[in-house]
C-alpha cells in the first residue's frame, strides 16, 4: 500500500535526521517505527511483559547505529562554573 502524507517541514526534518542516524532510508525507518508502535496492540492497552520487551528490543535495534556524540567528561560538565 502506498500512502501520501503531507507532513509539516519540522516533522519531516526530524524523521529525515533520525532515519539518517539509524542508517536507513526514510520509508524503511517509518515502517520500522510504525511496527514498534504495534498498531494492533494500540487498541488493547494491556500487553504482556514479553511483548513490551520485544518492542523495546526493536527500538534498540533501530537506534543502535545512531551516533551518540556528547562529552561527559568531568571537565566538560564543570566547564564555565565558578567564572
């Protein structure tokens, strides 16, 4: 099935960036994200622990390749303090 959805520019930019960080093309990223939401389960708010853990694992797999770029060294945390 093909869908055409007009997204606001800011939302499109977020999706494009996250797909790029995950190393996926946009359609694949959107499909995987929707699968994480598990739309069949959306109507039923009670899910088993196994289903919840499986959803978390799928989320980890999508974002595992996303680069984490931050500096958490002691120096960076306290930089600018006491000036």
